[in-house]
């Protein structure tokens, strides 16, 4: 069991934002899975991303790794909010009331658009709370308290839009939107999905950027980070993957893509350790409270254990989910 703010994840295993959490039926299957303690939606934009046949994935032959050219979800935010409402107001497969948290993943490069997205999520939380208060026989958990928001600052596959988490000036502007919302409602649980960092100064700059939003060192708008997203500008040839998705010599139609799975595991562990150490040793109590969700190459039971040993409070999985389906999470909980 683990907590982010007042939100409990039991067990501390989730799916990370990915293409296999795009549609309602996928989210329902994830939400009903007994082996995970919460779910994350695919990253939504306000009006939906223009996905086409070039946005796809290939899995490697020699390891549980993948390369993908996916961008964001083709489904707009309002659809995810409808689906989240449905998940949090209907009984699960066992007939129990909803109790698992849902991390809504969103993104935008525009401050005003991002602000509108946060307002829409707040409107959903308010609707859920009002309906909960109006019930004569209330469930044990107010569903409005089960929602967290993750800002995806790290997708490497968006043409002409590099991940803002590599540019801390751009990142700060986006984070101010969340900070402003948090100043109005401190019950909001915000986090960031970060890309792989490869230099110590980048970890330092990221932590400093987060710390700049602390108020008197006691509170910070950002309760968690998810690290790491895929490694962009990666290239695999068709003979390296199980089913090439492009004619020609490369695994993907776009040639380049984001590398994930076991091939990324060591770098992901390094990112988790670097951040967890910096948070734990920070002078600000608010920064010491930030939770790390570790992701990248979580394909076996021992990989989950390594993530926790590196400092992850919660562990996330995507590539194995894409390859094995919902049964991936049972595999991650079975000690060999």
C-alpha cells in the first residue's frame, strides 16, 4: 500500500499512461484488475490528437522491449472525463463500490488551454462530490477524492514539439497553471510525467524547478513524478522486432520512436534513484514528500523489486501490458 497525498494505491502497482489505456473498455478492464491499485489514462489533449497509421508500436524479438511512434490519445479530454465518471460511479466486476484512484493524464503546450483542461477536471470532481453528498446511503469513499492529474511533459514523438521537461523555462510556465489551481484548491493531487534524464544537472534543475513552487517549504502543488517516459530518437531495424509496422528496413513507419521496456530499464532505475535521493535529502519538507512512480522496463517480478529498491513508492508498467494484455499484472506479482 502507498499514498500520494490522501490517495491510497493498494497494491502500489499501476499502469502508466499508454496506448493500451485509450478506450473505455481498456480502462474498465484495468480498473477491475485485482493486481493493480490504481490506473492511469492515456494522455489526453483538449480536442484530441490527430493519430494516423504512422503512430504505432513494435515489440523486439530478443527482450520484452518496444519502440513506438505514438503521440497523444485521439480521444479528447471530455471523453475521458465521461469515462472516469462512469468508472467512479458504477460497481466493479465484484459488485463493490469504486475505491481505486484514477490518474488522468493530460498535456498541452498552451497555458490557457491547459488551464481549461484543469477546470474541466475540477468540474468533474465537483459533480462527483455534490452527488456523493446528496446520497442518503453513501459509499465509504467520496469518488471526487480518487482523482489525480498527471501532466505529461515528456512525449518524444510530437513533431516540432520537443518535450517541455527538457526546457525548464517552458516547463515552469506550464507548472504555473497547476500551481494557480492548487492555490485555489489544495485538495488537488498533481504530478508530472518526466522523460529520461542523462546528466546530473538535469535532475538538479528539475528538482529546483519543482521546489520553486513551494510555499514556506511546507506545501508544494506537485505530489508525485512518474519517471521515466520512453527514450526518443531511438531506432530499431525490421529484423530486430517481431512484426515490423513499416515497409522497408525500419521497425516503424517514422523510423525513429520512443524506446521502452527492458532496453530502458537501467536508465529508468537511474532516474528513479536520482530523483528519490534528491527528494529525500532536500531541505524542504514539501519536496521530501514528493512520491516517485517508477516506470521503464517493468516486465518481471524482480524488476518491480528493483524499482522499489531504487526509491519508487509506486511502480508503473506499459510495455508488458501492451504485449501480454491485462495478465501482465499477474505476472508482475508472481515471485519466480
